[in-house]
């Protein structure tokens, strides 16, 4: 993986305590990869001192004096914090010193900065947020998850292209299947935008499966799930809420008394394996797609293992030419419809 | 519960085998309630013979010669099957012989027939589908779940009124809290329709909580969750898909080998209690609200226990004056905004 990843070390709930060890673990696993740690030198130094050296020129530091707050308004972060770790990390992608940036900071600010610094690709009106979700068969990529709340059919088509190329780059699937999230499998159902989007996707040359419903996400019916950012965000948050509720219920039932606790202990190996299969940390790293550069957003509360997955996804996307794949595909579609 | 419920005995995947025993169980529990079984006499007779008598005049039969197919187009069911069990059950509500109708048949056909026969209430543009979902704290009612895919702010306001009155009638909560499903808690987020709806709900006199996100459904943040039918349907189906996937994963992990099977056996009492808490059968019975009569839709695959819950919800709504509550509330709002 011959790639350099710029790491916003200050973003997220934990900062360097998580981001630096995660970067170390990533570099230890991928011997060709390089990383640039971006952040306040004092904060990085102590974290670096703890992990020690050993990576030579593969690991470097880029100072940045400011930090974007987790609740800071995106416009503010963009205009008045030009030396924030988030901004500098994205700048490194723009200048070509890095091929991808990863941040666990404020999603809105990361999207605003990335869009301003990197710009969108030709033919792409709006970037989208794409994340991976576990399914019965493996995993699927869902987009958009909240960057765009009022989408046209053309936007949904573009999401389909970006999602398919993302899966091709990261999961090495040649022609990923693309499903359009709707409320009925028959073409007759759904709102007008979705109906038009289905037509566009059908003529796009993508491996378009057709309409799918909410339960198809977890059935793993398609490799890519395309939807409006409002719908995608509700589906994602609903999923998170349900998993939390079920986890609470399981803990409550097993914690009810000494007998149920004994049962939990007896079933622990199985419960652990079950937990691992749906461990959200494994699915960490949402791609901001449609930009002239790879940017990946980690969950703010990510631990080192989770953040490492986000770095891995960013590196994989960059080294497998995500940007070129999307550009080429958009150009080909332009030609075919002209 | 001084109420008569018309039961479409032929609808659903199972027909009288499920609907008749469910009605019997309902009547056995509520000694003031009455039921009218609607369907093909030959089919009902054999089911009735099995359960025996004992309900006297509380249980009667209304013949209907036709059955609406589960995949039949709604327009077809409405126009050419005027003697279907579904249609006759709704007609009984219209004529006043019953105060509520319950059917496990085709949702689209039930909505079309109910709308045509009963008409919408004054001030209500479109009926909605409202269903109950389990939460950490108890339960919440979500609407719309798919009857309306392109909603205006006024529609969402009306859903708020209908949902609040439904919860007041069935759950006996005086001023149910109403949340508006959005993608951020700040008023600034969301699309234009949702922003306008928030304004309308704020001035409605309802107990409006404000914006909520997908995870708030299962946190039980509000008693009512208002959303567009497209969003609600995706959230509902996503939930169903996730629960199925997690169930599959649990079974797979516990069924892996003889040791894990022994663990499952050891943990069985706890797993059963857990399963009971999220048992979808307990939450069966979606109300078609906004009509001049109570109509409840049961899941097509409901068993007798689940179908009985749907009958109970219908009877509870009718005996607690759901229709009058919605009418009064709409009239009061009209006065206040005039």
C-alpha cells in the first residue's frame, strides 16, 4: 500500500491518545504505507514518546496550532481556523503530500473544509457521506448519510456512481450491485425523485439491482445502498438506537439476579462472538466521496482499534485510485448520454 | 369496553384459523365487547365449530362472498370486490353496526377501501398509518409508516394531532409528547418541509418536544414520532431487517457446535425473556388514522396472539373516542389559527 495518509490527530473525543497509537498500529501492519501526524506539537510529542520510534521516514509530524471544536459551527471552523489540524490535514491532500486525510472531528466542519479546499469532481454536484454497515452476507455501503437533505434524481445517480466506485476500490468488487432505497419493490411505489432516479440508474451502465427496502440493507441484498441524506441519516441513527436498546435489554436480563448472571458467564464465549460480529468499531470510517481527494471521517468516540479501521479504509481507497475511478466513470456516463 | 369490532376473518396469510380464535380470546377477556366475524360462511363455520359457542349475542357472523388477495391492486379490490370481507367489515363501521374494523389483509387495499367508504375527518387531508414500537422506556407510536410519500408541513402537523390523540385514547396519556423526526436536534438542520412542520407543531397547542433523531425512537424520548411516510417506512423496515439479522447471528453463534448449544440451553430462560421484550407480536396492530371510523391493520403473518393485540388496539381506540378526539382537536386548532 504505497500511500501517505494525513492524520488529524487532534479531532475526536480523545485526540492523540487514540489517533497516534492507531497510526502506529496501521504503519506496523502496512510496511509500504506512510503517515503524517497533524496537530499541536506539544500534544503529539508526548503521545509519540510513548509509542517510541522505529518507523523512520514513514512517520512524520506536521504542526498545526489550532483545533476545531466538536460543536463548532462549520463556517466558523473554515473561516477563522486556517491552522487547525483538520484544515492542515486536508491541505496536505490538496498539495499532494498525502493521498488521503482522516479525521475524527466535527463532521460538518470536515465536509465544509474538504469541499472548500479540495472541490468536487467534474460532474459531481454534491459530495456525500458513505459508510459501511454489517449485513447477513458481509457488508454494504450506504450513502448519503446526512450531507444532503434535499436530493434530486441526478444527485442520487451520482451517489450510485460514487458508492459503486468506493466499493470497487476498498472491497475489490468489480461491478458492485447498487440498490435504490425505496418503500416498495414495485417500480410504481415511492416518490417522484426516487422513481426518476431509478430510471437514471437503469441507464447508467452501473450494475443496478433496482429498488430495495429498508430490510434489504441488513439482508445484504446489494453492495451499495443509495438514498437521500435525510433518509440515510434516519436509517443509520435508528439502527444505532435499536442496537443500543437491544444491548441494554440483554444486559438487564442477564444482570437480573445471581442465576441470570451465572447464565451470562456460561454463555460468555458465544455472547462475545456475537458482539464481535456487530462491533461498530470494525465498521468505522465514513468516506466523504465526490471530492478531488480521499477524506475519511472517523466516529468521534472511536478508540484506537476503530480509528485504525478508518485509516485503513482511507489508505485502501487512495491506493486503489478511488478518485480516478469516480472521474472516469462520470466521464464515461457523460459521453454515453451526450 | 362497550364496543363492537368487525373482524375481516379472511385477510392475512392464515385467514379464519387465526382470526376466529383471536376473536374468541378477545371476547373471553373483555366481557362487554362484541365482535362480528366477516367472511365466507363455509370458512367461518368450521372455525367456529372448533371454538364452540358461549358468547351468545356478543359474537355474530356477517357473510361476505369475496376475498381481497394479498397482492391484489388496491383499485381492483375497491372497484370489483364490493362483497369482500374487507369491504363488508369497513361498511359495518360506516353503518354504525361496528365501531372499529380489523383486517390482516393487503394494506393498500384496506387504506383505499377505508378512505373511500369512511372518508377523512374534517381538516385531515390524508389518513396515515401509525404503529407502536418498543422503546427502552416502554413504547412509542410512529406515523406515517408509508401511506404518504410526499408530505407537506401541514400533513406532518396533522400526523402530530392524530398520533397524539391515538396515544391519548389507547395508552391513556393525557398530553402525549410529540417528536418530529429529523437529522439533527438543532432547529437549523433538516429539510424545508420539516423546518416548517416544526413551526406549525410549536404553535399547535400539542405537547411538542421538538426535533428528534432516529435513535430517539428506541430511547423512548417521545410518546409520538412524526415523519413522512417514506422516512417512516424505511425506519420501520430497517428495524425489522436489523432484528432479523441479529436473531440470525445469535442463532448461528449458539448453534455453532455442541458446546455453544449447551450454553444456549443454559441461558434459555434469559434469552426467552429477552425475546419477549422485543416480540413484534405484542406490538401488532397499526391504526389507519384520520378517517371517520377506527380501522386497524394487523400484520399479514400474525398468529392468533398477535391478531388479538390488533383487535384490542382497535377496541381500545374506539371505546376511548379516538375519532371524536381527533375531530375536536382539529376544530380547536382551526379556531385558534383563524
